[in-house]
C-alpha cells in the first residue's frame, strides 16, 4: 500500500482553474501563459469580445417629435387610441381636450349617495392613469356635476392625478374640482319644477306612499311616467335605453342634455382660454346620450369611471369624439344656437 506524503497536499498556490477564474473576474479575459495555448472555448472568447465592444445602454430619456419622455412612461401609457396619419396631424390643431368621466361605484341611486370605497379607488386610479398622458405645462380644469357621487369622483380624480404627476415628475397645473350646472344628470319635470332624476325619485317614492296609504285619487301623469321608468330598472331591463328611444313627456330629452354639455364646454373654453384640458365628472345618462349623438348608435352604458374623449379643433366648430375604440368627427353645436321648439 502506497502512502502519500501529506505535505504534498498542502499547496500554497491556488489550483490552475481557480487562478484562471480569479484572473477573469479581476482583469478581464484570462491570457494564456506564453508558450501555452489558450484553453478558453472559442464561443466564450467571442462572447467576451462582443461584450467589450457592446454599445452603451440607451439614455433614460428620449426625444420624439419635439417631446421628451422616459421610455418607462411610453410603455405604461400604451393604449388603443386611434390616431390620425402623421401627414394629417401636421395640418390639424386641437386647442382643447375634454375627458368626460362617469362617477365611480355609488352606494345607491334612490338617494344622493356618495361613492363606495371601491368607487373611490376607481376614481383615484382613473386620475392616476389620465396624468400619464398629460404633458408638462398643461393646464387642466377639473369640473363635475353637483351631486355627491360626482363631487367625490372629482375629488378622487384630483388626488389620483396629483399622485401620478409626482410619480412621473410632471409639472401640470390642475385646478381643484368645481361643480358646474351644465354637467347635471338628466331632469324630470315634477310639480316642484325640473329636478334631477335621483331627486325626482325621492319625491316619487313619498308621493306613491301617500297615494297607496290613502287609496284615494288618481296618480298624476308625471308620477305614472317615472313609475314606468323605474319599473323597467327593477325588472332588470335598461331604463336609459328606454329614455334614449321612447319619447317621455316629463323627462328632459337626450338631445337637450347633449346641447347642455356643449354649452358648458363652450363657456369653460371662453372663460379659461389658457387651459389645455377639461376633466369633467358626471353621470352615465347624459354621457350615453352624448356618445349616441356622436357615433349614430347606442354604444351601451358606460362603466364606472369610463371615459368619453373629445378633441376640439381650433375655432371649436368640429371635434373628434372617441368612445370604446371608435372615433367620429362631429360638428360642434354653436353656443348661441338653441332651437325654440314651441311656436
């Protein structure tokens, strides 16, 4: 039996493979000793040569068509918007962009209730998303309908957009939300005058309870019509479709809602000529009437915090209306034109 001297196992120098590894880590590719062939595989040597001559990584900010932005922002802001060809965009000038937003999930429609926690989160997230496509130096006017759910939606849009601007490092002037009368929900005529459909529902409930309790007298005609409207909803059907397609004698017509919206937008454009964008929180009924007018068909009920996007051209005579991946060019109703239907 052969015995190995233990002193021959105690080597003060590193093994050859370890020496080469340390040399590669510290001083780049290992160089074979003079007179000895390089044992590094050919594919590995070529890979290291390519790495040594590889171009520097792209800068964190890029320029495109006069705009400067981060690649991460371009990736996050991707969408399905249909854009005009470059040659047409050069000849057009859009002076105002309007985002019409439906309120978030509400606690109910029988009273003027506010948003649920989920509805507040939806509006906050929508504001954050909108801020990604705004440009540095924009002036955004935030307005809403005068209801609790629309006001709370506007508040959360403001907070979400503020958070988004801080995240993306944008400097944008965003006003605090202000209620404007033109963005109200469609109205119902009652003995007390024109009332919001939710407010009219409360009066309808109290009047119906009184008639049923007393069991005397005929129901007034406005009560019969609003009862018909809400029974459609209780039956699981679409009362807004009924409002859009069936003439209702005591309800504000859809066409008047569309004109009312445009009257408000014309007023805001005239009062604040330096603003570049308008952000409006409102209700689904007038929004659906607006989209139906623009596209020529009923595209369906807007989801909570869904957006109708309007790009107004210079002169405010024509605009592009986009909703659910469809873009339509429309003639904008003039602010001073309001037909007198009664002779």
